[in-house]
C-alpha cells in the first residue's frame, strides 16, 4: 500500500512539473510552431556544430544522434536555452528558430 501511495505522489509531482513547464510562454510558443528541418540544420551549423560536430556526432559536446529518444521536446528546449550543462552556453533563439532547431534535433538518427 505504501508503494502505491509513493508511486501516486511521484506521478502527481511529475505531471504537475510537466504542466508548469508547458505554461512557460516561450516553450508554449515554440511548441505551437511548425519547425523546418533545413533551417534547423543551418541554425545547428552556426551555433552548435563547433562543439557537437558538423553531423551532431560529438566533439567537445556529446553526440546528439537520437537525442529525442533520450530527452522530451521540453527538455531539449530547456537544455538549449539554459545551458544547464557547462560548458554549453545559454542560447535563446526566437521561437521560430527554436522550433526549427528542435525539429532538426528530432530528426537526427544514428548512421
């Protein structure tokens, strides 16, 4: 019985946390837009490739191949805009550019 209560509390917390993130105006705006893979690729090459590699296979920063299997859309956005993992810099593109980058990252796959 205690295990069920603990699992219920954890689930409730996770749902509340997710809903709180969904109310963030920037994240909401990004998720409402249709991304363009080609523009996302260009944004990646300009801002990310120096550390993550031209093909997102990792250099200084980790490989981003299949990153969308490891991180949710919200987590990907937060990682980009917060730079939570040093030495990654904070980078907050306009919502359309972030939507483009997001769709590019979601389409990366292992070669």
